[in-house]
C-alpha cells in the first residue's frame, strides 16, 4: 500500500493545456474515484500516474518519492484497462502470470499468487480457458487478477466497466469494492459514471475542464455540492436548477422564480434581491394538497418509485422539473398537481459565480 500525491500537475499537448495545476493527496489504502465528463482530464491524470504520459509541470509522488522520471515498470503500480488487454493466445493462468514471468519471478511463488488471485475472483475453474471462451465479466476479472498477482502498491482502474452491460456493471462494482475491502490496496479509479463514483469511492474528485471542482465523500458532494457544476453532475436524476431572486423579508428567506416563492432554510449568506440559482433534488420534491402548481408532462413508473416530469411556471417563464416519489400516483399527464418541499433541502448558488451560498 502507498500514499499518492499530486503537486500542481499540468499537462499540455502543444499549445493546448488540458490540466491546470491539479493538487491533492490520496492516503494509504484509500479508494479514490476521479469523475467528470469526457475530456475533463481524468484519464490523462491517471495515465500520468501510471507513467504512460509525460508530465508537463508539477510532481507526482508515491510514498513521498517523486516518480516523474521513473519508468512505468518501476513505479510498483498495476493498471486495469477498459479494453481488458488480455493476450488471446494465452490461457487465463498464463495471462495472470505473465507480468511475474517477465520479472523472472520464482515459479512456485508465481503459481501461488495466481491461485490466490483466482480464488479471490472465483476464477479457479477458468484457469485453462482462453479469453475468447470467457464472458465480458470473466475477462474483466482476469484483468483484475493479473493486477492482483503483482501485489502492487497502487491499483489503477481506467473506466473498467464501460464495455459491460448494465446488470453486469452493477455486479462488477460490488466485486471491485469487495476486493478493495479485502486487499486494502490504495486504489485510483477513473469513470464518467457518477453512480459508479457514488457507490464505490471513499472520496470523489470531481473534475471539469482540467481543474478540480470539489473533493469529498460521496454523501458530502451529494448533500453539500460546492458549486452548480457539482450539484448538477452528482445525483441521478440530476438536481432541478432554475434562476431566481433571493428574498429576505420579515426574518423569512425564499427564492422567487418560475412565478412562485421557493422556501429556503438555514441560509446566512446572500443579500435581498441577489440573483441566484435555486436547486432542489427530485427526491426532495413531493406532491401535496396545496403548494406550487405544476402540470404533469410525463409519468415514468419504475415499480418501487415513480418519476414525474412537471412543467412549472407560466408564459415564457417556465421550466420542466423532475420529481421522484416512492410508490405510485393517480395523477395523469395534463393534470395540475401541487409541489411542496423542505426549505432545509434547498441548494442556493450565486447567480454570477455559481458558487454555493
């Protein structure tokens, strides 16, 4: 296991700068997920840690040792790729053992490590098969096994579940998390899927356009997003956000927007009349007898929950909002319903900077 530190990391391809001074630390044994939209720089940062990309500026440290100029093979890391990267002419056993054979490791030790990794990943009965005889999930487990046998200081995962179907992705998420809990190896995991990030990470690093927007635990980012980008990126369905004006009158605070007053509680920052963005998560909206009127556009029942797409406001000042409720509803498309919410669950962001108030 190891600590990993990024110190003002920059990356440029010619005149195009893709990373702008990234700095953060990963503690020993921590599972950190780098998440963000395509092109945000997360995979580039991971490949720099792996030694597969040159570093334009700054330092990367593993166990307080600068590794900028170390070859990838000398960094004591193991990487699991999106494409599995298995050798088709080798059996599962030989694929898993290949890196140790390259190092001319002792044959007995190699066999023991392969057997140990196979037991952990339930690959015992597949060791003599070839990659073409395996399912996608089995191939991904072999790629993970190949990393485990190296017993590295740091595991790196580059969108390893992107090629799997939805059901298998859920199963593999659980397997990777269970593997980390068993091995306690420092892990850096890259994904664009915020559900993967939320369910797997000890801490999440949210990236956007080559900078870090926010770092925190999954629930920290969900409950208190630091800015509008994080608020709308973390959470599924995405947070409802619309423009409004902060109202402070008679000791009460609200936001005027979409032709209604939306409650806010516990907000000390912000001045009366200030332009803001008001955010409320779909699960924090509820149907009520009275409240803010909305027209039902679409109803999507999923069984235990029902998702409603609602039109709120009038004239040109309208917007569609999403509500997620437990159970089912008698409402039909075209019906008028009323919305209520707890002001303590509201999120308010400055209208110009988009930072949380």
